[in-house]
C-alpha cells in the first residue's frame, strides 16, 4: 500500500496563476482533509470531505476550492494564487480516528 | 471555539534527560486527543490516541497521559533519534480536527 500520496511535491506560481493539488489514498478511507502548515502556526484545516461527492469548509477556506469525485482522490484548487498562499500543504485521510498524512506539497507564490 | 496550545515551543535535552511536553485544550465534547511526530520535510506520523481522562498509552520511550484539560507526552531517557516536532490535535464534533502549533524537540548526544 502506498498510503497517502500527493502531487506535485514542489511548485512555484506567479500571482494570479491557478493550479490543482492532487491527493490520493489507497486505504478506502471515507474522510479526507487538506491542511496548510505555516511556521509557528501548526496545521490549519482548509477543507475536508466526509465521503465521495461531499465537501465542507474548515478554518481557512478562502481562496481554495475542493472536489471529491472519487472516494480515493481529493483535489485542492487555487483559482488565483496569492503570495499569502505560500505554504506547505498536507493531505490526510482517516476512517474516523487517527489521520494518515501525505508527504506534503511545498508551494511558493511569487 | 475549540483551541489547542502546546508548551514549550522548543525544548533541548541531553541524551538520557527525561522531560514532558504539554498540550492544553479547550473543546466542547472531546471525542479524542491525538499525538503526532513530524520530522523535517515530512508529513506528521501518528503516535497515540487518548479518549478519556485518566487514560495512558506507551510506546518505547514515550508515554501519553490525559486529563480533562490537558495531555502530557512524557519522554524517558530520550535519544537523538527522538528529535522531531511533536504535534497535539483534538477531535471535537463531527470529523473536524484542531491542531496545536507543536513543540520542537532536540536531543543532543
């Protein structure tokens, strides 16, 4: 089992560009999450999904959109990137308790 | 509003010097408290889940305990490979998790 994978690992964007981050899990987990991690602030929840076709807002959802068309995939989109979105993004999945995290995507917005 | 704080922000220990990390939480209806370890450049890795006050879990040199307002991660005789950031998280209502800012632990040989 690969667990939770994220693509890409690194990305540099210019302000105003768009991109999609992909998260995939092979553990048949119902729940999936997108977090951002900034120095000194820990992990902050952006959006999450409790099942295929459903999504919900977390603590910091502005500027991001998500989709869960297939149970194993959770996509995070940035429609118009801003420098404030420079961060490390982590995806996680769970059956309902402990979360399994991906390796992260380091995004820089210039 | 659910909140999690951790102290200290950073901790330096000599190899073999035992200590404790603190996680304080404010949550309405705790469903679970989780400890994770995070190495630089990697995603968090699950360590423990605690569900009710008085519960304890152990794994090698680590022991996690839980009260109604806080949790402690005790590190006994740490080794340099225990150096990492330790994150605490709480699960309140639904499937929402709130993380603390973490404690950066350095264990010097």
